[in-house]
C-alpha cells in the first residue's frame, strides 16, 4: 500500500467508521467492515461523478448490509443490545454516555432503512442534503421528508428511553 | 430548499442531552490500534501494482506523514476482510474484490514500515494536515464522556459532600465552558449552594438561572430547596 493510499484511509476512516457503526454494523465487525470499504474504494473505481465521500458512502451501505446479514447468520448480539458491563464509580460518566449512545443505536434500529441512511448521513456523516440525494439516488424532497420522519422517530424513542433516564438521574 | 440545521450544531433547538449525544456519535472514530489494523488489513489484501488512488486524492495525500510510523508499527497482521461487497453505482460493474487473505499471518516489520507514507514535505497542504490531525486518534473521543462524567460525579456526591460537588461544577465550567449540559451544571451548582446554606448567593443566582432557562425542569426543585 502506498503512502497516498494510507493517507486516504487515515483521512476518511472516521467517516467510514461512524457511518458503518450507525448503519448497524456490530462493534466487533467494524474493523473488518472498514477494511472492506477501503479495499473497494482503493481499487480506483471512483469515476468522479460524485464526491469521494458520497462514493464512499455507497460502499459503506453495501458493506453494512453484508455485515449485518453475516451477523444475523452468526446470531451475534447487535451492538445496540450489548449487555451492560460492571464499572467502577469513576467510570460512571463514561458509562452514561456509552449507554446513551447504545440507546441511540437502538433507536436507529427502529427506523426504515431509507430513513436511517438519511439520518445517519446528515446528522452523523455531516453530508449536505444534496450530497445525500446523490448518494442515495433519491429525489431531494424525499430525502427531506425521510430526515424529518427519522428525526421524529428517533426523538420519540429516545425521549421514552435514554433522555428520560438521564434526566431522572440528574434530577434525583 | 434550505438546509436543515443539524441537531448537533450550535443553536440547535433540540434537547441539549440529545444534542450532546449526537455530538458523541459524530465523534466516533477508530482508535489508534483499530486504525492500524485497518491500514494493515488493506495493505495485506491490496497489491500496489493493481491499486491506485483516485486522482483527486493524490494532491491531498502528497507529502503527508500522517503519523505513518505510528500506524505502521508493531503487532500481528490484521484480519483482512472478506470479498463480499460490490462497489456502488459510481464504480464500474466489474468492481470485485479478491479473495480474503488468511488471518493472523505474520507481517514483516519492514513491510509495515514500507507501507507507511513518506515524511511530510513542504508540499503538504494545510487542509490535508487538518484532515490527518482530525483522523489521528486523540482524547477527543473522551471529551463528551468527561463532560457528562464530571456532572454525574457532582450529582453522586451532592448529598454527602456538597462542597466537593460545588467544586466539581466549577471544574466543569473551566473544562467545558461551552458544554451543552450548562443547564444541568447550573442546577447542580445552585443545589450545592443551597445545601451549603449559602441561600442568599443561591437565591441571587437562581434569578439568573430562571431568566436563562425559563422552562427548566430543575426550576421547581431548586425553588423548593431554597424555600426550606
């Protein structure tokens, strides 16, 4: 692997990682999945018709789909349902954030695939709505409606779960 | 159509806790070890003679050291991925991966070093440097956890040691002046003041709190504490 390729991986690894994570790839498979994404990307098949990040997302989507299928076949515990670990008091803050993040992942599991990808790309991948429309091959107006629908659902789920418990803890 | 405001962006009207959570999600990235594994896995499966970097990326990548020695150093050969995924529509249909390399095969140290890019040169562009800097694993991942953690600690010790809880809220203010949990911090501070018997000070600060957070869920509780 050349230095150019390594640079490309280092630059885009955080994007690929968080997109895969929030598209439902289990934590234990993120390294493998990221490797798959970059192997496809570095083949040089990027034709320049979209931004490289948009192209990468297309690969991520395919990889995430494949990884989730493998997880189901292997009957792995999805990352959003990992059991809680025993922690020391000093770790409580970190645990609180991790648990809240697990709630977010669980909430994302309840979205339709099309809503989920728009939400993940916009809120976590930080793509613009136009880039998302290109990445998903959907009309811009559809992306907007999916984003708003996803937000409503995520908010409703988290409101019921993570947010209420976090608030309760701080209130008590 | 106007671009919506992201939930994680400053000024977003979403619940501060949810905003903090989205920021945490947005900051997820592989650790140093995980990034190293990814680099090695790709290096193991990719043959330099067959791979090429997209042309647009060459300018970005040129001259980057990207902590190459650090990422290339030490450890077992990583797990190369299975060839089960096709490229997205932007790529030709011929895109297909080669067979997965065996796991845990040893990688010569020299090969690992060779895979690392050359040291940064004068051609390195500032945006590229920023990209590498942000990609390099740092303690930034831990910031949201520390942010919430300090306040959790303050809340936990509030009954037994309100003076210490007050100190923790000050520490939090110094460490995270722009925290999205500022409302929670202020509420904890007011509670600590009340429990320390510093009612006049607390009452004065409560007025500012109520102006700043008129719909706060902590308001009634704080009023009750100060009424005792």
